[in-house]
C-alpha cells in the first residue's frame, strides 16, 4: 500500500505567487482531508471531501484558498495569491467510512512564502 | 466547539523510565478519541482509536486508556526510538467527520 502521496514535499515561493499542492489518497478511501500545521496553532482542518464532494470548508482561512477533488484519486489545494503567513506544513489525509473515522496522513508539503 | 488540551507540552525521560501523557477534552458527544505519533519532518502516524469510556488499547510499550473527560497514553519502559510528538484528537460525530487535534506532547527518551 503506497499510502497518501503528496507533492511537492517542499516549496519556497515569493509573496503573491500561486501555489498548488497535490494529493493522491489511499485507493478505496472515500474521505479526503486537508490540514495545516503550524507551531502556534497545531493541526487545523481546512476542508474535507466525501466521495469527491466538499463537505465542510469552514476551516479555509480566506478566499485566497481553494480546494478541488476532480476524481477519487486526486485533490489539489491552491493558494492565490500567497502571503508569508501562509508558511506552514500542509497535510493531506484520507479515510473510509467503515474505519470509524480513522484517517491516514501523507508526509506533508512544507511551504515557505518569502 | 470541541477542545483538546494535552499535557505536558514536553517530557524528557530516561530509557526505561515509565510515564504517562494526558489528553483532556471537551466535546458535545464523543464518538472517538485518536492517538497519533509524529516524527520530525513526517506526517502523523495512526496509533489507536478509543470509542468509549473504560476502553483500553495496547501496542508494544504503549497503552491508551479513556475516561469521560480524558485519555492517557502510558509508556512503559520507553526506548530512545519512542521519542516523537504524540498527538491526541477527538471526533464529536454526527454527520461531521472533523477531527480536532491537541497541540501534542513532545517526548524525548534519553539512552
């Protein structure tokens, strides 16, 4: 089992640029989550999907953030325009209904906005 | 709003020195409590799920327990490779699959 795959692992970008983070969930999972981790706030849920449909995006900080899941094996999180305060580790996680809400995380995308 | 508080923030142990990590929570109706381990530069790794008060789960040197207000992660005779950040999360259920995480306990085990 390949696990949740995220790319890029590291990204350094200039303020104002567009950033796209990518995620491939574990095959067969019907839930996909995007989390952000910072020292100050810990792990925060940004958005989650069920069967490719966004269910709760109340954690998305502002309109600069958007997420899509065009099919069961791919999701993107986009930040446009990026700001230095967006610097964080972004995690994708997936799970399935029968797992009792156990979710499995990818290795994360480390974003630095300068 | 669900709240999770983990203590201590950091814990340093000698190899073989047993101890416990605490996770206290406030939720409107607990459906599940989760423990994860996170190594530096890695994503959280699933350890346990507990669903009801009185439940216990064990894995090697780790044992997780659950009461109506808190969970403990007991570490027996730890080894240096147990050094990591341990995260606790709660799921308050309903139709919402949102997990609320604590900020974690950084455990260091010295040889």
